[in-house]
C-alpha cells in the first residue's frame, strides 16, 4: 500500500515539473507564431479572389 503513495507523490511531482516548464516556455515566447502573420494576407487575398470569381460565374449562369 505504501508503494501507491510513493508512486502518487512521484507522479504529482513530475506533473508539477512539466507544468512549470510549460508556463516558463509560454512566458518566454516559445509558442509565439511569427511566421503566419507575415503570410496571412497572402492567403486571404486568394480566398477573396476565389469567392469573387465564383460569384461572377454564378451571375453569368443566371443571366443566360
């Protein structure tokens, strides 16, 4: 029975260590995304272009 208490204490200690490491990484900007904002406008332009082309095609089909 005492082995369960030891394993429980060790698992809680390991969980706390990983949580502290995660908080430290977040505070230091490890997960900041610096690449996506620079190319986001390129993707948005393509999406808007596709939508406008589809609306033009549907308008041509409706008038014929």
